[in-house]
């Protein structure tokens, strides 16, 4: 049950009892599922009851101790088991409070092949580039992913990735890959992720849900995030806002990060904002 080497199983599923508060719901997960899939299952089963502004620990029932223990490192599901989600007593007191020293920017799949398909793509490219310029000015780490670049192309040329801490190809929709988690672990004091790119209802949504499942605060930049369908985009943003994710704008993000007219980079950030993309109507569709 707890050994990472036990992963495998030819795609079979394993029954798992998911416990939260006074509730217990039987379900199943693929053989070899780990922490990430367990969190996703908890959110799908109890998303309307989980206070995402709190931090949690996942525990598994250990027969040898006859009680729950914290999920061991490298845990994968290989046999029938019981797991529970336990809220910690300390609430997050910095909800929405962005500071450069505790923030990372995530730029998701802003690639050439998406240009003709994604609504307002030119506008979100312009806003995304402004955010990355702001990140460089403020010394904020940037993590970039590209969805199957062999087939979908690299990040568009208009977006300057100079100084990005990680640029990573992926096939998984979520940006939360082992390499990304390892990079986050190397950055001390990270509490907040500013997330933008495409598509809102797929890669952005799945990334955001996984990040809050790990106790991070997520800010989605509405004017730098889009989909092929405005309906998909609208319902994704509404769903994410209901789970406690902050849906905001690039100007609000940048000004919150400098916080004070006396900030040494205020003038440069102000110039970025003044040079913003023309109004496109994208925000009217939030």
C-alpha cells in the first residue's frame, strides 16, 4: 500500500474510502495513484464542503497501528484502503496579500498553434508579456510550460522568457509536474502563485485546483487567460472563484506587488501599465 515501487497494476482501479469530517464515501482510484490523485478525488467528492482557505493533511489508516497516520512520502494506492483529509487549525491569514518575496508567476502554454483558435489571443499575449516584464523588474521567479511543443509549437515569439526559472514541456494538462514541484521547493517562502495562459477551463483550471490542494494561494489573471469558447472560460472562472481562488487583473496584480508609490520600481511598473493592450472586451466576459 505504501511503497512507491508497487505502482503499476495495468490500469486497474482500487476501492478507497474517502473520509472528511463526519462523512465517509466509498470510491475508487487507479492502481498506483498517489497524493495528487487523492487530492483531486477529495475535491470532486467534497469540494462544496472544503474550506480551501485552510491547509490540510492527508492521512491513511494503518492497520498495524489501528489508527490514521500522515500519508508516507512516496505513497501510492496498491490495495483497498481508507484515507482522510484533516484540516489544520491555523487558517491562512494572508489571503490575497501578494508580496514579491513570496510569489511565483506561472505562464501556461502560450504557444503558437493556439493563436488562431483562442479568443482574444493577441490581447492575452500582450498582457502576459507585461506580467513577465513586471516579474523581471520585481525579481519574481517565473515558471513556464508548453503543452506538447513538438506538435503545438513553442511559446509565441512576442513573449520574452528571458530569466525564466523553468521552461518545461508537458503532456499533462496541469502545470503541477514533479519538476515544477521541485523548483517550487527550491524557492523559500512561496505562498502565492499568479497564474495565466490557456486554456482557462483545462490547463489553468486543473493547475489552480492542484495548487490550492497543496496549500498555495492562487491568483488567476482574467485579462491574460482565455479559451476557445467564452462559455468554457466564463464557467471555469466562476467555478474557480467559488473554490476560493482569486480572479483578478494584471494591473491589480502589478500594483499590489509594488504596494507603494515610493517603491523603487514603481515608475517602471507604472510605465508597463500605461503601455497596456487596448480594451478588447475580454473582461466583460468574466
